[in-house]
C-alpha cells in the first residue's frame, strides 16, 4: 500500500509530511531490524506479553509479599463501580490481564473468591468509618469561637475589611480604637485584639513593595546567570 494511501486511511488527522516521514523511518528500522524490530527488543516484548509457566510465576500471596496480580485484583474488587468488574465473569477477569493468566484458571477462580470476600469486608469497614466520621462532625461541629471567646480572624469578614481600610489609607487617619468603632464586624473582637491586627496589617502592607523589588532583583539575577 502506498504511503500516501496509508496516511489517508489511518492517519489523516495528523500532518501528512510528518506522518510519511515517520513511516519511512519505521520501515527503514524494520528492514534493518533496528529499534523496536531488533531481535533483542522482540525477545523482551515476547517475554513481557507471554504468560510465564505456572511453576515460574511468583507466588500469588504470602504473609510478607503480595504478587502484582494480587495487587491488581485487590484494586479492581475494592472499587467495582470504577472498574466494572462486578459484571464480568471469572473467565473474563482472568483473560483481561497477563498478571492473572500466569496462574491456572482454576487457581485464579479460588483467588478471586477469596479476594471478593476480603474486599467486601474492607469496603464495609471503610463505609463504617466514613459514617462514624460524618456522625462525629454532625455531633461536634467546628467551633465558631476561639478559646478566648472571639471569632476566628482568618475567616472573618473583618479581616478583608481591615485590609481594604489600610490600603485606602483610612486606618492611618485614626487610632485603632477609633477605627474599631467604625464597623460592627470590628467590634466583634476585643479592642486589644483588633489593635494587634491593625499593626500586623500595616506592617505587612508596608513590607510588600520591598519584597516585590527584592523578588524582581533575584529573578533578574537568575535570568542573567
């Protein structure tokens, strides 16, 4: 089949020139038995894809180690809604992976039965833990107040309002106690607590330009290096 026809039939969504160039390169490798067509590559590929003899397969599971087939089946059985394994027969599951087919089918059926029981218990345990957690959250909702009897500053509206008042310069026109009286959100905090936040916010905003310049100098130095 001509290369142009191969492109039109199988790869017309890709750039024609690049596709034909790649095809020519693959054909050259095939003729010279290089790259993926070399004897060593074929040997490795066959070894990876073919099922090992049962006497050479790693043990399905021991007390200290689980096989790759065990790990895969565990994940498939633990989350059946994602894997779709619940609607598959044991034969279909066995044929779906070389990690399973390395074991005799009759042995795998027994492995699968035990895995089904194991993951059922694990899912029940996980579901129960989730229910217990949700019940604890319902019974003991997060506190809205600190142990000092004040709201949490980081999530309170006063935090954003103070940032805006400092940026606009309003906070510089009056003392913290006077600023505190201007908003009901501020008055939910003690005057001493609010005054500390005013000082912190002013210090943060004064330092911001310095760190911006500092960051630019560091970035420029890195680019020059």
